[in-house]
C-alpha cells in the first residue's frame, strides 16, 4: 500500500469557538486547506511551522517523544479543529519543519470515525466521534 493523502482543513480552535459563540464572523476564522498525509503511526496531527504561524496557534509545551528518528524533543501547539469530508476533530498540533507535509494522526482519525482500508488505500467512514 502506498501513501494515503486526504484533503483536510485546519482551523484555529479558539477562533472557531468564538465563531460558534457569535463573537467572530466565519470569514475571520483563521484556516488553511491542505493535502495531508494520513500517518497511522502518528498519534497527533502535525503541521509545518509556517502553517502553525499562519493559523495563529500558540505553543502549549515541549516534550520528549519517540519518533522514527528516535527520542526527540517536540513542540506541542493547540488547538486546531480538523475537517475531513463531513467530519471534524479537535486536537493539539505537533510542530514539523517548514516545507514538510501536514500529517493526520490516529487521534483525529478515531475522533472522526475513520479507518484506513489497506486494500484500497482510502479512508473508510465508521461511526463518528469514536472517543
């Protein structure tokens, strides 16, 4: 099976909450549409640092984490609302280097009720909000 990419929209979570409360117009909510790599080996979604800056996400913390490159220090930003098709998830975001692909990890996939079909290489809808 090859790589799986999906069209996803990442939205600043604080802006989106203000929109839902009627405090901000939808066109003023910071958002970006990306072609994201589905990474079932990743826990959280990850975005390049320039996209994080464009969305206005704030740094929550730094942690050591186990990655394919071994133990590294990661920066955790929050929170973003992620939309894929007609589903959404709320998640903190891991910072990736500028110029890298956005990633969708298993936390967001499970929140949205998606699973990966290894035969077709596509996302399959299950029940939404599988928390």
